[in-house]
C-alpha cells in the first residue's frame, strides 16, 4: 500500500490509533451505558462492512498503526468476521501493527478462534463483577457464565485478555480485591475505568455512581507496594505494578486532563462520523466523501481537514460537584 504522509494534528501529535465502532447495537443493556429501551440507528445509516474496510484502509494508508474495533458490541454485527479477516491483510503487509477489540465477551465462545486466526493477539473484555446476580443486574441482559466461557475460549485461542471494570460506587467497591486476585490467578491484566458522564443524564445522576480511582488506588496502597509504571498508551490509562504479586493494574481517568497532551487517537462511529476527541461534540462526517466517489481523494482530504480540528483537550469537569461538559451521545455510539 502507498503511504501518504502521517496524520499530524495542530498540536504536533501524530494520529496513529483509530478506534472504530462497528455497530451501536448490543446484546447487553449496561446501566451506565444504555437505557433499557434503546432506539438504534436505522440499518441504512450504518456503513457497510465494505465501507468500513475502505475507511480503515484509508486511515492505515495515512499512518494509523493500531486499530481497535468496538461498539456497541462489535461481535453482534452480522458478518463481522469478514471485516476482521479483511483487516488481517494489513497485519500481513506490516502496515498495521495491532488489531484488537473491546467486547463484552458474550460472543467470544463463538468467535475467539476465528479472531485469533485473523491475527488478533489481545482482547479487552468488560467485566465489572464476578457475582452472577450483580452481573445480571448491571448488564440487565447478560449472563456471567457465558462471558467467563468466552474469556476461557479467548485464552485457549492464545489471546491475551485484559479485563476492563467500570468502578462503581456501592456496586463493585467490595470486589476490588477479589477481582484483582481472580485476574492474577487467571493471568489477566486489569484496568479500572472511572464512570463517565455519557448518555442521557436526565433521570439518572451518574455522580451517585462515581467512585474516584484515587480512592481505589489508595486502597491498593494499603495492601501492596505500588510502583508507577512509565509506559503510556497515548490514551487515558496509567499503570502501576503491585510489587507483591507483580500484577499490572491500569487506571483510566478520562475526566482528568493528564493524557490529552499525548493523545494519539481518533474515533470513528458506525455511521462514519469521526470524533477527534472523546469529550467534545465536534465531528467530521466521512460517510459523504466516502460515498461521493469510489476513489479516496475526497475522503483523504476530509480526514486531513478533520485533523486540523482536533482539540487540545476535552471539557469534562467533575469539580464543584456539578458535571459540566456532559456529552449527549452514548458511549455505545462512539465506542468508549
Ligand atoms: N460492548 C463492548 C464492551 O462493553 O466492552 C464495547 C463497547 S463499550 C461502550 C466500551 C467500554 O465503555 C466498556 O468497557 C464499558 O464498560 C465502557 N463504558 C460504557 N459506558 C461507560 C460510562 N458511562 N463510563 C465509563 N465507561 C463506560
Ligand atoms: Fe453493551 Fe458494552 Fe454498553 Fe454494556 S458497555 S451496554 S456491553 S456496549
């Protein structure tokens, strides 16, 4: 593939990481993510798998080296393995360094072997609790055993599993150490995510569920010696090592500004909207230039123009107990 010059934003950050939401649909209804009765996008608005291929390939041609597939639940999109299979050609060519996904794990039992065959080496599985009843409560529609089987299938297929747990006050505070110990036994990395003010906040106040990762970290420090790790992913994660077990624990605090200066990523929705920042509404429509012509020149121009709008940082602010900079779109739309 011909490489056009790398994507650089106005703050001299090279954009090498693309997260792609391939569907807004999901087989779960996690309380902090969706409402029970979601209205999903009309199917005609979605990019086809061929269009997703064209778009991702254009980004890869412009220097994107890491692709993370997300959703909604990416593995409920019909025919999604065709797309993973198509992306594997960029791994084979060396243009793409990593192809990964974030999933709720429910379909991994079915797809883990195929994903591994497409070159997926790591998978992030979202799992907030190991209690079957609590799991059913938080996901509304999920079954814990199915997800645990999915995780086992991913491991059996040779993939590394990282567990992502949303830290929720009064919900999984009591599982901080049991979840940590389980991850240690199973050989999974663990990352905690601070709950974000996404979605409709009209009738639910997410501040009630807010459990600061600073508090969570302090509780680790009472039990373990923590060493800050310098490795950064270019995203909002920070890592520590628990010296007594050697485990690596991540903390994603999207509400702080401590990662914006190293931000290397943009997000594409399943309708072809490109968000330059998780915390801002500004987006560029890539579907129109994609559909306007079978050649990519308009699309590439639109992608470059969008980069010029990447903001320096986001607007979330939990200070003064009032949530400002709230987002009206759901995480399932931009893919988290
Ligand atoms: N369905 C897949 C899954 O659950 O992993 C991928 C999409 S989901 C939107 C991506 C991540 O966003 C998950 O780890 C989920 O826990 C997280 N998430 C959803 N809503 C959130 C919120 N309000 N605050 C913080 N994280 C959230
Ligand atoms: Fe579905 Fe993931 Fe949202 Fe849960 S967090 S409802 S699994 S998209």
